[in-house]
C-alpha cells in the first residue's frame, strides 16, 4: 500500500467535509518553507537566489504552527531550502506530529544520516527524499558529483530505523524513459514506501533555463515512463494526477490546493510563482486575483506548467466531487498497469539521452541593475524591477531617511500613489512598509543573486569552502557573509 490507510482516510474525510460545507477553494497540502537556505545549489531551482541576510532567516516553530492552524490542511510538506539546515527543525516536526498532521519532510538527504537521531518514527512523518532520477541525471540536476550516493545512504539509514521514506523526483529535459524506469526499480529495492513525480517548473530565476520540459514533451515522456508499469512500483500520489501527466486526462490548476507559507508570508498565487505575499491565509484567498493564473489564464508563466503543486489537488478534488470521479480513481488504483503496445515499442527504440553537458551559468542573460538608480519620474519603473531583483536595495525617502534591505513585496505596478513597498531591513531584520508617495530614489546596491555571474561566483566560493568537510549551516552562513 503506497499510502497508509489512516492517511487515505484522513484525506478522504477532510475533502468530503469541504465538499459538504460547499467550500470551492480549500487547501489540501500546506507547503511550509521555513527557510530558503540550502546546502546544494541546483541549476533548475529558483528558490534560493537571495542575499545572505534573507538566506539566514528562519520561521520559528510558533510561526509554523500558526500557519498550519490558520490553513487547516491535513498534510504538511516541508520543502525549502533544505529543512535539515533549520536550527529547530525537530521542534517543528514534533509539533506537527502532535497536531496529527501528515508531514513530508522534503530533503536532499545529504545530512539525513547524521540528523536522524533528532526524529522519532511515526505514521505521521515521512522523509521525502529528493532524487532526480538515475545517478548521472541526479548529480547533474543537483550540480553535485556523489549527491546520488549520499542520498541513497540517507535513505538506507532512515529505512533501517523504521522511518517512512518516499522519494520525490523532478524530471527535466534530457531524462530518458528507460533509465527513469530502471531508477524506479532501484528505489523500490531500497525499500521506499512510494515515489512522487513531477515535471520541473520553468522558474524564471533558475540559473539553467535550457532544460525545462514543454507540455507535449512532458506527456510524451511520462507516457513512456508510466505505461506498462511494473507491478512492484508504488507511487505516493494521486493516480489521476499520473494519468494527467501521461496525457490521459485533462484538469485545471487549483493553486490554492497546495498553498505556500514562507519567511515572507503566504505566497501568491502558488508554490512556483512569487507574485506578492499576504499576511494571513484568509487574505491570500480573498486578495489573490486567481483568474490571472492557471491553465486557461493565458499567463505565459503558466503555459508549460503541469507541476504537482498546481494539479494534484485538482485531481483529488475531482475524485471526491462526483461518483464518476470516484469511479475513475478506483479504476486507476486497481488497474494501474496501463498496457500500451505503442509506448512499449517507442520505449524499445528510444535513443539514449544525450550526454549531459555542464551548464555555463555565466552565459545566462539577466539584466544587471547593480548600481542603477531610479529617481523622480522613473521611480514607478524602478518599483517593479525592485520586486524582481534578488539583491538588496537602498531606498532614499523624501524626508531624507535611508533604508537598506530586500524588497519582498509591492502593490500593483508602482503607478498608484496609494501603494507601498514591503522590505526586510538588512541590519535589523525588521519588516517595513514604505508608501510609494514617500519614495525619492531607489538604488540597486546589492548583487542580484539570480544573475548567472553572481550565482556562479557564490557557488564557486561555497564549494571551495566545503571541499574539506561536510556541508553545515555554519558553513552556509559563513559563505553568505563573505
Ligand atoms: S499553472 Fe498553476 S501551479 Fe502552475 S505556475 Fe500557474 S498558477 Fe502556479
């Protein structure tokens, strides 16, 4: 059984309750990101390009519990960053388990073996280990030689101690179906409870923009991977979402199904896109203009998205929304082999994936704004750029005051005099709100960490420092300060 019965029962009764209450927008899985800091710097990840003082910030356990209670979802995934670098992760997990939430702690497992003693096996806790396919593909995705072996060691240690362990795999261009299928066999042999799958999302701030999959290619790849399934493969996710990936069914994105809470607040509109923040879950639901996002919105940022955080909750909602949906789910659970002669033939003749080529980060072409100032009539233009920037800014106000820090939110496009910028100050960590009407000048004083050259320089420095030892929170902090 890929998901314990008690978890299935909890999720099913929760969804039915929401239906009886007539709630159209309800959360199923809370994506709780208690930090952005990580001990990897994956080229396909747009999550960790921030200045040092932001990467050092953490949500406290109390802030995490408040978010969990506000939202009420029965399942909590803890991604990041790398949650095992959080200084109080064991308190967060214990508090969620005590609240009977099903917790998926998403980890790259580099530190799993040495931190296992912090946790107790429980039906409520699962380590969801980031494994991006077979060894060569995984090491390429996470930009670390030997990353695969370290993760496998972590999995073995956790399974041996009686923990629930699942894997989560994001596939990018360059993945070939045959080796992914062989990878599933390896994961099953390791004794993992089930596997989760998703195509990568084209994060606009990810250093590598060349390896994201387009929709047709996603369907083609997943049809080859998931047709003619081997009986021993187990997937820890909605069977209807897997059908969606294979191109066997259509569904719409429901971004509120997996809302995201981070050090900046409730992220609009979804886990993948950062279009502003709300202070409460209620405000997130009420103030997000949902029609601007999703499958039929025409939003180019949604065009190639088939990611589980947007679509898996939609398939669960469908399954419990009608007898037809329920029957489709039962069928997909019982008859899960999906025999497909054409897919089998294509698999046999599939060319092996081309050799993976190291990405040249310095060739990414993001506009550098370092040292640029926007004053007077150009302030409105600078506001949108400030929100998009992944470095610090200095704001000069009309009263002569200067504020230095990271702009994490803004209202509208900067043209309304009623709007405001929200900033985290570099020295004190305080959150301040600055009305547009008070702004005299914006100056881009920090390095944009999403620009290829800055990111490459950071990664090189970090890798050189850790060459002699294991990655640690201290080492990350030390590199960020230098
Ligand atoms: S399709 Fe949905 S989940 Fe994907 S980026 Fe758009 S809003 Fe987010």
